C-alpha cells in the first residue's frame, strides 16, 4: 500500500477529473478502503480548495467509474472491490 501524493492538479486537466483521479489513487493505495464513508461533499470542497459544485461533479465521475456508491440519506461510500473476471475462452470478444 503506497502513499498518495499531495493533490496538485496540472493546468491542462479539468479540476473535477483531477479530484476524481486523486480520490481513485487514495482508494487504490488503500487509504480509503471498500465500505469507507467519504466526507460530505461540502467538506471535500474545503479540503480540496474548490467550489462545492466541482466536488459534486467529481462524485458523478467516480460513480460512473464504479468507484463509489451514494445511498440517499446515508452518505457516499467507497464501492466494494469488484472481482476481476477472467475471459471465457469459449467466447470471442
């Protein structure tokens, strides 16, 4: 389990994608474990020094990637590890 670098977006990348990538790196490094509850979006906006709507868009990106789950009234959680599927040799792509 590695340590995740400090959040430093590059000038050419979209800020919400940079935040989603950083949170993904935190998940991959084991800093955020499956089932862990993420901080509220407004708190993440303060932590990352961005507008609330930027974090909200990053959360949409992470949901689309399958990295987080949001349960209405409960919060946002790191998605469980997805089992890696091995290709079925009887099926062609």
